[in-house]
C-alpha cells in the first residue's frame, strides 16, 4: 500500500467516523421521540450494547496490529527491551507486555 493509498484510507476512516457521529444523532433523536420511556430505554440499551461490541472488536484488532508493529520495530532495529520502550514511549514493563502478547499470539496461531 502506497502513502497515497494510506492517505485515502485515512480520509475514508475520518468520513466513516463523521458518519457514525451523524448516525448517533439520528438514533438519539429517534429514541427521544419514542413515547414509551421503557421502550426508549430498551432501544438505547440495545444501541449501546451494539456500539460496545463493535468498539471491543475494533480495539482488539488494532491492539494486535500495534503488537505486530512493536515486534517489527524491535527486530528491525535490534533493540533491547529498554531501548524499545524508549523508542515507542512506553514503560519497559509495557514494552515487555507487548512483546509477550506477540509471542503468545504466535504460539496460538
């Protein structure tokens, strides 16, 4: 993927996030207009649950992506754990955890 493709992807993601904001506003208005407050609460809860599920899936996938990139940096630059931590601006313990996450993912693949 080229830098141009990556810029296009970033614009698409930004547009998608803007669309999600607009969809929330539409859902909020629709739910506020439900006459029965119990039904409105149930609908709001359903949307909140769906949003939480999507956020969890996306966050998990991005965590895995970050972990792969940490390993790439460590290997490409042949860094010690402390130097890796300094390089990616995290504590040494967090760098170790990310490297261990990568190792456990390899073992379970």
